[in-house]
C-alpha cells in the first residue's frame, strides 16, 4: 500500500479491480506497490478513453439523427 492511500481507498480499489475488471485478490496482493499503482493508472487512462470515445460516438449519432 502506498503511503498516500487510505485503507478505505485500497479496499474500494481492490473491490473494483476484482469485481469489475476480473483481477484476482492474490495478483493484486502480490504486486509491488509502484507496479500496482502503475497498472491502476493505466487502467484509469484506458477507461477514460473508452468513456470519451463512447461520448463522442453518441454525440455523432445524435447529430446524424438530427439531420
């Protein structure tokens, strides 16, 4: 656990990784802290990109349907 993480933040993050992204508890627990944080940062960036792409696609569909 990184020093700036609260226990609640670690538990919530682990829950999301296990139940929403299919990671195993043992994989998460055995990660070196900096590697764990790097993986979480990469996942967050990926999810943000997916969200932006979805929003852009929906906006484009709305514009096409408005014509």
